[in-house]
């Protein structure tokens, strides 16, 4: 049953058509992602659904008594609003629900009332919703949400929200709508300004939440974990509706595009053959056949419908989004030790000359061609460390020694290196003074700046456009050590994928700060995690790190359970003065751990493949049971069924070998 219906919705800004004819239904409990390039209209569509903006055409309708909550990209509050006041407003619905429950408790006492059954149903529904929303322990629920989103007690007081940073304002708005217990949750870039700990908490919260979710995000890892359906807005329309999260969407879209290109190319070849026949035989003894082919070609161009009802028309060339075209090479080979940290303290100095240390680094080496992701919670000192590495800030103690022939190329998080009064073209000339205008314009075309775009002032550009300018400069400057601070901020998914590709081909050394876990997985081979003012080094990417942590947590849980208490060890007795301890598992070498992770990943891949094959096998069984009547189709299905059977036997054996 649909809880939300979007029918033929369109939006114009002046004469510009943002999108039109957008129609889809959302069922109760669905988790829907809306994806598309920057400027496609994703946020506009979300605002229309939230009734924050009017559509130019079409309509939005919801089921009765449905409550929607909407998180905008940038939160705005009254000057006098406090965090506690905001949360109290969000809990009005919960208090209203509690009041209705109290009223119904009196009403259902009258068992002879003709509406008694309806009242009981409503009472049961409200109790379930109230309990799930944490209504029986509101204060603990508030504390759980605020802690999960990274609010320390200092934010719980009378401080006004207008004094919060942009990131903390977004978190406050997110906390409020999560506590408001809506039926439909509309989130526009909810992962902006969240560190990894808050991201992981939000994912767990949303996965356990039983409401309906519609989310706009460029965070592919987040989308893959919390959504089960993907809508793509492209070319001014709803260009695709796909089941599954982001990875499944990518796969299905690629298959769709491949099929469309094959069909288009086959038809183009057929048209070329028809035109060749017509030209060759139009004035010959085969003129009758030539005229027949000419009529067919004319009908195709008009979208002719034959006697069978099949429409034969000329296909439009499949549309594809323009993509960034990046290329980058190290300017020269540097030393094997790119940067050596020796007894360094990273931090800042207060006005009273007090030193505040954020990171202490006794000794650490960045090696040639390493790809290091610098991770840690917000405020842990990641950007401070990066700015110290590039010489913008002095260390509080110690120093970092740069290797021989090392040239740093730095990408700042807020694009501070860009001159806001310059045009895009001026910025290219600033870092490459001898570049010719025609060469610069051609070069900028690879970054999706065409025509008069190159004369736009940097200060008037969107965050995504400034990011593309900074990336363009990055590729012009060269260098053999890239230091990137949140390079994926404001970039759409296509631009992020292009950046991943160029960094994976880059032959220098990379150190980057990012909260984009998909990006970290694609680029990093080493993690430097800042925790308790120290850096911990892990050989691998984010997913491998999470697998290791989850395996350790599971092992600890099993060990605790084996001792008879999940949290407290057995008490010592006179007969047994010390609790029994399980024999420690032998330590694995790095190679053994890496091999174990590979086996685990391969096992998961095989499980997914087996599930897909078994689902296809079931579909074929249904078709062969009478749904399909075409003899040729039946033969093809039977052949595919046998092929699946053989493949499944192989996969079962391979899976068994990996899990012994």
C-alpha cells in the first residue's frame, strides 16, 4: 500500500525546466534514495514532497494522518532557540500520542461500546509507536540520540543554536527530527558534518527504525546500508527506478545502458543497410524492393505501429551524463621516505600562550606510493595535522622531515587556496602562467566548464563548482605528494568516482582526510586513526578495519558468554581462587590476517552469487510451470536452468572449502 504518491510533478525556474513528469509511489516502510548529478533537482524534489516549495505542475498526496519530518541541507533557527527547546518542540507529537493513549485507556473500559474493537486497534497501534519512539523513557531517548550524534554535555545548556557551528546546527536539526517520530522521514544530505562515529550511529538507528525514509545523499556507503530502492533524476526527468541500494543500482544501470547501446547500434546498422539498399537499387530492376524499404524507413521515423501492435521507431541515442576527465602524474620520483615525523606535538596556542596538544607523534614515517586515509572524530586534529604538514602551521614540538625531491600538492577543505575575486580562467593562469587561453578552455572543459563558464568569478560558484576548480589546479600543479583535506565535499557521485579513478592511477604518494567510507575503501591502503591524541596505524582500508573490529567484538562476546555472564567474569571462590580463563588464540601474522580477510570477502561474494542464482532458478521454475508458452523461450530457459545447476554445484563446493 502506498503511503506517498508523487504524480507528474514538474518544476520550472523561470524558463529553465529543472524536471518534469516525475511520478512514483512509496510504500510504507520503504527506504528510498534519490540520486543524480549536482543541479539535477534532487533537493528541489525533496522540498516539494515536504511542502516546503510549490511544484510547477503535478501533485503530491499521502495516506491519511501521515506525519512527515524534513531535514534541510542547512539548518536555520530563531535567534532565541536552544537545543533543549528545539527537542521539546520535536517531542510534541510524542506528548500528543501519550495524551491519546490515556484517553483511550478510559474509553476501552466500556466494552459494550460499538466502536470498542476500533478503539482497541488504535490503542494497540499507539502503544507500539509510543514504545518504539522511546516514549516510556523520553530522557534516556534524548540522551541516546544526542550522544550518538556527538553532542557533549556543554551543548545541553542555555547556549543558543544561532551560536552553534554549521555542523552542530545540522546535528541539532537531525536530533530533533529523529525524536519527532514521523511516519515519513525526508533527509537532504544528512551525512554532511558527521564524523565516522556519528555516521555509524545514524546508520544503525535508521536500520532499526521502522518508518519510511526518503534520502538525498552523495554518500554511497551510507546509501548502500540504509536504502532498498534507488530513484535517479537525470536529463530533467525520473530516469530510472531500481530495486536495492547504491551498488545494486550501479549494476542494474550499467546493464540497462549496455542493453540500450546494443539496441541503438543494431538499429543504426539496420538503418545504414536500408539506406544503402535504397541508394543502390532505387533506379534498378529491384526498385520495388527499394521503395518498400524506403517506406519502412519513413514509417520508422514517424513511429509506425504495425498490424501486430508493435511500434517500430528510430531510437534516440542513449543519453549519458558528462563526466570529469582527470589525469595526474607525479612530477618526479621522490625518496622512499616521503615524510618522517620525529617527536612532534600538533595543536594550537591559546592567547595566554598555553599550548593545547591535539596529536602527539613520537615517530611515524609516510612512505613512497602509500595511500593513507587520516581518520578520527571531528575536532581530533586531522586538519591541524594536515596544515602543519604543508607548513601553514608550526608544530608545538619536534618537526617533520621532508624526503628528498618531495614536492607537496595540497587541496584545502574549504578551498582557501582559491582567489575568490578571480575568474576560473584567471585561477588556471595563476598556477600555470604560460598556459594559453585556448589550451586552458579545452582543459577546463574536462572539468565540465564550457563556454562563458570560464569567466565566472570563484566567489559566485557553488561548493561543487569550486571543488572542480581546485581539482583542475591540482592536476596542473603536479607534485609527488598529494595532501587532500576532504576532497569529496560538495562533489556529486560521478565526480567522486572520477577522482577515485585518477588517484588510483597516480604514481606518487597520497595522504587524505575524508569521512567518505566508499572513497576510503577505493583509494586507501593504510589508515592513520587519531584517537586519544595518538595515531594508530592499520594496514588496509575502512571495510577491512571494520571487519577486524567486528570480529574482535564477536570474539569478546563469545568469550564472555562462555564464562557464563556476558559482562561480569565468574567470581573467585575458595576452591577456585582465580576465574578460569580460555586459552588465548594463537596470534596471526599480518599475511595470515590478510589471507583470512580475503577468504571472508570471497565467502561473502559467493553467498551473494548463490542467492542470486537460486532466485533466478526459482523464476525459471515458475516460467517453465506454465507462465511461458513460447517453445524457443522454453528451450532457452531449460538450458539456462541446467547451466545454473552446474554453477551452483561449483559455488557450493567453493563456499564449503572457504568455510572449513
